[in-house]
C-alpha cells in the first residue's frame, strides 16, 4: 500500500512540475522580449573586436549589450544590433563609438544618449526619441594603423616640398631685403651729416651778421646750435642700433639656414631608408614586402587574439548553497564554481557535504552445503565529501549537463525562465548503490536581484523509503538558500573591503 502511495505521489509531482514548466516557458516566450529593453542598430565600417554580448557603456556604466552582427547588403558595412536597457532613453542625436578596452584588441561600445532638445536657428527644438528598430546615425570609429601609415606617406612629400621652398626663400629674398635695409641706413646717415654741417655754416654766418646788432639773436642761435648737436647725436645712436639689429638678423638667418640644411639631410636619409624598404631590402623591407611573412603574422595575431579574447570573456560564477532535508532533519551544503568561456558553454565544479555520506555497494557470492549458492549485498557509507564536474551546453532557455555528479556518473537538465530569475533543474545519478537511480528535482527563485535565491525540491524520488529523523533515509523534501556572485561582483567586494580597511586604518 505504501509503495502504491509513493508511485502516485511521484507521478502527481512530476505532472505538476511539467505543467508549471510548460506554462512558465510559454508565458516567458510571449512576454520576455518586453522585459529586455529595446533594440537599435548602427552601421560600422569595421566591426573587428565587437562580438555578441559585448558590453555597451554610457558614462562608464553598462546600459546594454551587443545582440547581433550582420553585413548590411545595401551599404556594405557591418550592421550591429544593440539591446538597450528599457530605462535608458536614446534620442535621434545620440552617438555610438567603438572604444578600446585594453591593449590586447578587446573593444566595447560607448553611447552618448543625446539630448531631448537642441538649438536650431536660435530656437529650442525637441528631439524625438529612438524606438525599437531605429538606427543610431552618428558613429565614431578609431583610426586603424594602416590608415595612419597612409596619411604619413602622403604628408611626408608635402612637408619636404615646403622645407625646400623655405630654404630657397631664406637664401634669396630675405637676405636681399636685409642687405638693402643696411645700405639705405648707411646712405641716409651720410645725408643727415651733410645737412647738419651746412646748418652749422649758416648759423656761423648769421652770428657774424647779427653779432653787433642784438644779444637776443645770439642767444637764439646758441639754442639752435644746441638743438642741432642733439639731433646729430640722436641720429648717430639710431644708426648704431639699426646696424646692431641688422647683425642680429643676419645671425638668426644663418642659424635658420643651418637648421634647414640639417633637416634636408635627415629627410634624404629617411627617403633612402624608405626606398630600400620599398624594394624589400633589410629585415623591415622583407617583412613589409613578403606576403608569406604577412600571412603568417596575421595567422599568429588571429590565434593570439582568439586565445586572449577567450580568456578575457570567461566568467567565473561562485555559488554557496545550503539545503535542509525535512525528513532526515539534516543540512546538505554545496560549494560550486561555474566557468563560462562563452554564454552558451560552461563547466560546473561542485564540492558537496552530504549527511548521507558516500555509499558503496559490494556483493559477495558463495556456496553453502546446506542451502546451496547464496549472494549477499553490503552497502557501506563513509563520511567524505562528494565531487561534481560536469560539462554544460545552453541553447536558448534550456541547458544540458553530463559528467560526474556527486562522485558518480550522471546527467542533468536546466530550464531558465523570467530572465534567468527562475531555474528549474533535474538530475539523475548514483545508479549503483541504490535500487533505482537517484533522481533530484530543484527550483531556484531569485529573491534579491540575481545574488540571493530561495531553493526547494525533492531528492531521491524513486527510492521511496520514508524514514524520518535518520540521515540515511532516501526520499526527502528540502528547502534552502543560495548565494551567487560572479568575478565582477568579487572585484566590487574586494574594492569595498579594501576601502573599508583603509578607512579603518586611517582613524
């Protein structure tokens, strides 16, 4: 009778779980899109370094991620679709750009959301918001190394021509202007001296004529003489200053000519070197002109880039879970590490502290003279930790796992619902030490973001032996809590803890 009740209970529970899973999956398939924000796209000349799930930041904060990359047939550009958080508002004057996240070739997309208003013809005009499926028209992309080298090759000949023109100018017109200025100053100084001499003669004649006539005239003539002497001294001083300025100008021009000659020699050396490189001479020329070396270098950089991108994209998710078994009245503890090199691929590692311990089954066969052949099976339980190591593959909301489950072979399946906030899991393992394989079903519901989960389910459903209060019981119900955080959360905790420690030390 107890066995019939157990089968009926298991069947009803499985039917309820399957019905709830189907309804939840149908509901989320119809409504999940609206909870993930809206999608916009932008056209890039080069989408190298941008991949699915690439971060999209605004002012240093994550506002979305890259969802899809396709080639636009009309423009020939890369069409990158971005999923934006629904609380973030983008306007038609928004701008998106590709930024380098490290020296290893990893990029992220940076978005300027734009402004709801803009000034046009001196008036404030409202800017429409972007809707699902709209295009971000303003795109900025960093210059590639090849483009920089092409620009340098164009600029160098122009710069050389400008320097040659400057050299000819300093050797010709500027030098002639300086010489003409010096000659003009010399001629004018002679003319001024002659003029002053004639004024002296006129003053002497006037003095002789008026000597006996009036003392006032003498005084005036003396004053005129003093004025003329001062003017003569002024002209002499000015001539010396102008001559000194001419010498300084000639010295500066000579230094400039010497610098131009040195620069011209350097440019000739650079031209010879680039010519040899273009002809394939030397190590650098061989590297530039040999297609084989370039192809090998491309293959090496692609392999290194793939390796580095795989390492930098890997996420490490750490989980701590405690479950209380209601019938056995004991706690079961888990410590798990999930390595995710890609969003659809993961490796699950668990260390399990199970109060049941590790059970092994041993059969002994013998021959008795009275009863004949006999067989005795012994199940031994040892207190030791169990280990889980499984490979997992996720396709949409479903994920499958296989490998070692609690130190025995096993397989499992997961169903992610409500944007990964609800997880339904089932595992089958331990097919040796029990009458039937051990089947466990579990539901995990996020109660605080995606860090804290409430856990509930059933364990060892097929081996139904209701033995309350003993750790060795089989079928059991359990409830518990789980704490989950990834490597980015761990970095935040370390920064917070370091800041708190520094603050305490400073007090």
